């Protein structure tokens, strides 16, 4: 396996990021975000590259001075189970610590993955209302959603 390099994306990466996430958007696993929205929030992403190709990424969204969320986590289908997702989330948690965040949330079908990183499950009632109205309402699965809510203290 070649070396995995983590870095912040530039706007030139938006197209390749959208190509990587598209299969998961089509499956309803990840929320569709338009190019403009990815560009607006480009500073919140960390990408993983292997031989110059983007093989995974995620974003750290900040809700409040205490709470953040891991969003749009994706690793290419041919690159999974090689530790890339763990590296990307680890880098974003470090970034959150650097900003002074206290907790980071994830809403996900990948419970085992987040548990392995030290997250623990919480009840859906603990999810910020803001999230429900801004994101959940745009989701194909709303309002019948089987995602789990997980959180980690930093
Ligand atoms: C979830 C996802 C990002 C994980 O990325 P990854 O690079 O494959 O994960 P890693 O290799 O870093 O896995 C770290 C650990 O998580 C656990 N894990 C990862 N995927 C798992 C799975 N499908 N089932 C059970 N455990 C899993 C394992 O403990 C793994 O460690 P190990 O395999 O070395 O024992 C990837 O599967 C993905 O892109 N899925 C589709 C999109 C998605 O669901 N995103 C989450 C939205 S919040």
C-alpha cells in the first residue's frame, strides 16, 4: 500500500470529492451537498490522498463553542478497511481539540467504525434541533431514519 497523505483540500478538489461521494449519495447513505455548499465549507474538510488521488475525506462542522459534528465521511469503495477513515476522523478530532471543542457528534449507519474510535451511542433526543431542521429534512430517509447518534468527548 502506498503512503496515505492527509491535507486540507482546495477548491480545485471539489469535483474529485463529489465524484468520490456520489455512489454513497445515490445509495442514500450520505446527504447530497451541492458544489457551492462544499465550496462554502471547504475549510472544514480534511482529505486523504494516495498517489495523488483523493481516496477519502470528511468535514468537521462546528455547531457551538462546545459541539462539533463529523460530516460527509467517505472512503472510496476500493480503499476501505485500510485505516483511512480512522486517520481522517483522527485528524478532524485533533483539529476540533485545537479549536477548543468539547464534544463531537456523528449521525451514522457505521456504528462499529465510530465505536472503534472511542465514540459512544447517545439517544436521538440529544441531537441538536438545528441538525434536524437543516440536514435531516433534506435527507431521502427523513423522517424514518435508522442512523445511530454517537458522540465523543475531546
Ligand atoms: C465508514 C467508512 C468511512 C470507514 O472507513 P474505512 O477507511 O474503511 O475504516 P478504517 O479502515 O479506518 O476502520 C477503522 C476501524 O473501524 C472498524 N470498521 C470499519 N468499517 C467497519 C465495518 N464495515 N464493520 C465493522 N467495523 C468496521 C474496524 O474496527 C476498523 O478497524 P480494523 O478493520 O483495522 O479492525 C467507510 O466504510 C465508508 O466510506 N463507508 C460508506 C460511507 C459511510 O457510511 N460514511 C459514514 C457516514 S457518517
